[in-house]
C-alpha cells in the first residue's frame, strides 16, 4: 500500500516533468532575441519570433487585471465583512458558479455582448473575458485571507476610534495584503494561459497591435495557430512560445510563493 | 464617569443587568467576578464597543463628563477616541512599526494628525509612560510583532494613552502574560492613577487588591457591591461578595 502511494506520488510529478523536458528540447533552441522582438515569419521563411503575441498577452492580462483585481478584492472584502448576510451568501454562491464555468462559455458570452454589437474582435473584449474569469478567483482568496486576520485586531482599531471602513482598509486589508497578493498572482498565472475565451474575443493578429479596439495577438492563440500549421519553422516557434508561456506562469507562481513566505516570516512570534 | 441602570444583551442573553456604577476621576476601579459574570461586557459598554458585535444591544445610560454617551446623536467613534482600551491578548498591528503602532490613534485624532516631530514626541512620551521606551528606543522602526508578549501589551497601553484619553479600559490585560510582565503592567496601572481614570477587569483578586482604589464585584450580570478596595476585601457587606473573595465559589 505504501509503495503504491509512493508510486502515485511520483506519478503525480511525471506529467509536468515530461512536458517541461519536451518543451526544453523542442523549444529552447528557438528562443533568442528575435523571438521576443520580431513578428512571425512568412510561411517557409526561417527566423522571426512572437514579439507581438507576447505584447498582446501583456496587454490582455493588464486589462483583465484592471477589471478583475479591484472587483475581486472589493467583493472579497465585502464577503468577509458581511459574512452571513443574504447578499453575501448569494454573491459567494454565484462567484463559485462563475469559477466553475467552462472558459469557452465565458468566451462565447463575451463574443455575444462585446464583439458582435461592434462587428469586430478586440483586445478589450479579450481582456474583459479574462477579467471576468479572474473576479471569482480573486474574490474568494481575498475573503479567505481577510478571515484569517484576528477579530482582535479589528476591535483594537475600532477601540482607537477608527471608522468601520478605515478599520477594514488600513488594518484588516493591509494585514491580509500579502495573502491577497499571492491570490492575485495565482489568478493572473491561471488566466495568462487561457486560450478558449480569446478565440472569439481577441482573436489573434499576425501583426503588431497596440489598439484596444482591434484584434490582438496572444501567446496561447499564436501557439495554436503555429502548431496546427504545416510549416516546420512555425512548429519550432510554437514550441518556443509554449516554453515562454510556461516560464512566465512558473515565474508568477514563484513570485506568489515568495509573497506567501514573506507573510509567514513577518507574522512574528 | 458613571453608569445608570445599564443593561446589555447578546441576542436574548441578558449579560449585564441594571448596573449603576460610579467611577471616580483619576481612580483605578477594578471589576472582579467569576467567568461569565458580565464584567467584560460591562467594560465594553463604557466605550460603545459592545454594540459592534452582531445582535448586541445596550440600554441605560453611561455618563462621561456629565453627558450620556448613549444619547441620540452621539457618535460612537468620537466616544472611542476619548476612551482607550486594552484587550486580554496583545493586539499590535502586525504591518506597522513600533512607532507607527503608538501613533495609530493619532492618525484619526479629532483635530487632525499632528506634525511628524510632534508625533515623535508624543510616541516617546507614551512609551516612557508605558515603561517601554528604554527597551524599544533603538528599534522604533522595526515590526511590533518582534516584541515579546509583555512588551506588546505595554505597547498596546502606550498606543491607548498616546491620544490622551479621559478613561482607560483594561480587559484582563495580564491574562496572557508571565508573572514578570504582569508585575510591570500592574506598576504601570498604578503609575497612571491621578492622570487618567482606569477601569480594569480582572479575575485575579490579588491583582484587584494591588492596583485599585475601588473594587466592584459582579455576579451573573448584576453589580453586587462596589466599595473602596480595602473595605471590600476586609469587610464586604454582601454575603455573596464574601463567599467569592474567600474562595467559596468562582
């Protein structure tokens, strides 16, 4: 029995190790300065890169963060402060439902309300779709982190003559901040690799684009386009793009762990 | 400060029953009684903290400088700014330095935050009065959570008195401290007499006898008797007080 669980534990790490190893072998050789700064090559040409897709992903994630972080943190604060109110229970339930929605459904919905009325795909629609996905992730981690703050701290601030909202922001939210930052980073890492919601919203773009109301490239979309193409050079770029994407997600995860550690380190005693 | 016919409830639970208690200005008043007798709840009614708990409710009057703090139109926030409170367990704000913890109440002062130099002076004075200055003067900018439990509690007292409140409420302030730290806090309470009106809730009768001028004994939500401390411990008027202080229950 013990041997079986050991085996299962090893098995749990194997997929990641295989994927990482394969990506390193296939993609590492194509990663160079050009990869980060140039557009994709014409079919049949060598060289080129995914600079526009990297910028596109940054733009879309920035829009998603601008929507998902304030709404997610704000609603998480509300859920923690009004824990047992009927509205809080409803919001919490709906956030869990939203969290469980397949991401392609969020994409279709964003297409219906943000793309079809204006008649074209846009970076903004992609960012909003991913922002909607971020909200429940950030909201629930924010709520959990705030509930970890001892009631005694809140009372100490109230007893000093702090108003309720000032207590929430300056003491409770501030104390929970490292955990909230961790949750935000995990949410960003999670949505940065999303592909399905972007298919009908950001759509992808072979060229540089910095305008929010135009289609924009994104790493996952570009990987998909290159991977299903018949050209070997494009395949190599797709592998390299996958390696960069996984590297970015990995880096964000490490940052999240560092943020968590600094919180544990500073709690004293 | 005095209370008149004060009742406090948690939902249907009647935790404080018709308490009328006079607190002499500049005196230390100890409130003693067995666990669950309502002494902490009474204390929390004095700075309108009781009502911050869901379903909690207060009836009756509490007068501070002749005005009822429960009168219509009185802002509980303003009341709490005039009355300091220290809790059973130390509650330093973990994200703030030692200095910023002591200055935390000044940030919400009625007439605005004083200038930086003035804040530094106030912080030093408060830490001196809390007998903590010599121990922390070289680490004012480090995190308050690095202090020992006893130091943290004295820091909380410094934080509470930095705003020069009229009254200081102490809710079993030494319950989580070792004997040496307890002694320091008790000395501190004794030092603060005359400058500030102190109410200390304690389940430790020796502590009440050591630090207070007046002692009030509570049982099942009621104030049984309040008397000069020496008189209460040597010649209690009520049988129940006598039974409690001689250790027959509680």
